[in-house]
C-alpha cells in the first residue's frame, strides 16, 4: 500500500512537439476506462523509471476537465534540471506504458469569484488551459495575461487567441511588450480573484503588487512551477526505519527514501500541499528550504522540513521517518 | 467607551476585533450608533486615509451625538441614513462600483455589521477580509427557525417571535447569509412551560 497518492496505469497515446522547448503528452488508461474526474488547476505526478533511477515529477493537467477519456500534460525541456523533462522528451514514445498518480488540486478555482484574472508566464500557462474551459462552461468571466519570450516560444498562444479573442492578452518580451501590472490590478471589479502561475520572480512581483494595492490575501492564488531542485549530495538517517541513505545530486530526499523502500507521505511533490512535512530529530548543518509550506518560524526552528523539494548541507541529519 | 466583551461561545458565533487601517485604494466604513466612536478613533489619526474614505452611518438612538465629529473627519463622502433599509441601495451601489483594493470596515451593533457583511460577501468580498468592531447595543437580529421570520433587536432570552408568536430560545448558532442568529421554540416538548425572560448576557 502506498502512503502517497493512488496510481493509475496509463499508455502514452500521442506526443506532439509544441515548440522548440515544449512537448505535449497524451495519456489514456491502459485498461480503457475513463480517467478520474479533476478540476482545473489539478496536477498529476508522473513516475519515470530511467534505468535504476526513479523520478516522480508533478505536471499540471491541461486537457479539459469535461473530457475524461484522456489527460494531457505539456512539459518544457529543462537542460539544466534533474533530468525528468529530458527523460520525457528523449526516452518516452507513443505506446509506452507509464504510471501516474490520481489528480490533486492545490491551485483550484474559488467558485465564489465574480471574475478570474489570470497571469501566466511561459510554461505556467498549463493549469489555465484546463481552468479556462471550466470557467467558460459555467459562464464565468476571465481575463488571461500571458507573457512569453517570443512568438516562436509562446505555447498555445494561437489556440487561446483564436478561441477567446476577447479574453486573452499576450506579451512578447522580445518585442519589449510588458504587462502594466499597476494599471491592471487597480482596475479590477470587486470580487475578482487573481491566479498566477509562472516563474518565481513573476509570482513574487504580482503578489507584492497585489498586496500593495490592498488585495485580500484570500483572493490571490499562485502556483510556482516547482520540481525538486538539484544540489549537493547529502546523507540522511531515517530514525523510524533505522536506515542511513544517500541523496544524490539529482534526487530529492523523498525520492531517495522511496528508492530505499521507505514509504513516505506525499501529494503534490512541489512543496505546496504540506503532506510530506517531516520532523527533524537532529541536525548539524543547514537546510535549503525550497518549499512554500513552512513559515519562517518553523524554518528557523530547524525542526521541520519538506523532503519533496528541500535539501540539506552539513555534517549530519536525522529525520523522523 | 461603548465596548462589550462577548463570552466565549461556539465556532459559529461571529467574533469581532478592533478596526485598524489597512493598505488599500479606497476605504468603506459602514456603522451605526456608537460605531461612530470606532470610526472617529481611526479617522482622527489618519487624515490622509480619509481622503479615500466613504462612510455610511446610521445614528439610530444616538441622534446628533457623533455627527459633528464625523463631519470633522473630512471623509471623501459621508452619508447619514435613518436605517439600514434606507442605506441599502446606496451601499449596494458603492459595492457594485468598487474595485479590488477597497478595504471594508464594519462597526456598531451585530445587526448592522452582519447585514452589511452579507452585502459585501455577495459583492465578492471574502468574509475573512472584512474588518469588524462591535460597539453599542448587544441586541440581536434573530431568525425564527420555524416560520423563518426575522425579529430585530432581541434583547431577552427567551423572546416571542414577532411573526408566528412562538416562544424562542436565543441560540449562538449564526447564519452569515441571513445575518441572523437562530431562535428555536423553547416549549415544544412541554407547551406553556416558558422560563422567565432574562436580559441577554445577564
């Protein structure tokens, strides 16, 4: 039994090159049944068996929540990452069988909103591709502001502007087009909820600007595209399992535990949901907290860490697993 | 001071804080009676904020007591209305025209705060982002769970429903949607066995 999310056996039924960096994968259930229902903003965790290394990376579902015959995800190739995206781009082919988790949503639409103001950067567009049909079907209002590097790298710009010409605004940074955020955030009707997905810097900029103009915290939602970051290898002692394991440079602590046969809880694998929160028994060194879950006080205490994205550098680390 | 410390109760019962100025593009205050004191306490120390402030005030039994002091705050707009019903269309218009960035402050009786909050929520403001401060009367707005009629300004427990005349127990169970507490028949099992009404919180 897995303490993490339940899994589904799927078959890769289509692979489409979206542009130089982004590839789209289509999954159908291997047993031919319908996939589980999900809501816009949900993601799945894809298990990647690459030789003897196993990775589990989260990707937003971008297919319509109203069509459960398949799931689609879009993956941006990250040449400097841990290798998960490269594996998907280079090793996976049509007809391959893979394992994915049930969908989990940590970026869901607040149905009380009168309007959805979406701000996307780059591959951060993917959750919005599933949310937009959901909002349209419910006759909700939305406005998407999408920043991309160039028209060649603007994934799904053509589709979005053709389908929703009045709702989608695109900004090309190679043409020095930038979003006027101050103007945008001071002209929104009461009841607007803000949804942000993209690089860390963009999320911080939008959150800070929204706070400056008095947007309630409850109306600002964001999802950073966070896959576990690489770092220096380190050693961890698992107090409950009575094991000492090595976490390699391109592995997360959670993945290292899983490889060692230790089942640890998880859900998002992106440092947001809080499911994998782990007590630290003792440590000599410093933590590299990459999550969005722990508060400053918890971080300072040195007593908690999120093994899905966070790392450690130092002499010794003992955790309660 | 017109403050009252409510005893601790069930989770459903609203709790109130102390208004404090927040960063925002506009500020809307809705208050009745002694709630004026809470507005004045903020306004006297934040004249810059008053330039972007809209006040809707219902004096009720306090009459002219606070009017001059409120006027002296030089808020951008000050509307004085005889009752919540009369203030309602104006409040709705304000909320319809409002933009994200507006800060909402409610102060006075539970009655006015609850009703103004229900309007603000239906306009799209998250209830947790609305500030409240109780001042003045502790009378409650009650809904009879049997006939659904609302009885305003209930000050004793039990009380008689002004619609169906059942004797109702004052509960702390609160509805944000209705902006009312629940009143439940107190002598359903033993008709006529009605405790002597006692003033609330006595």
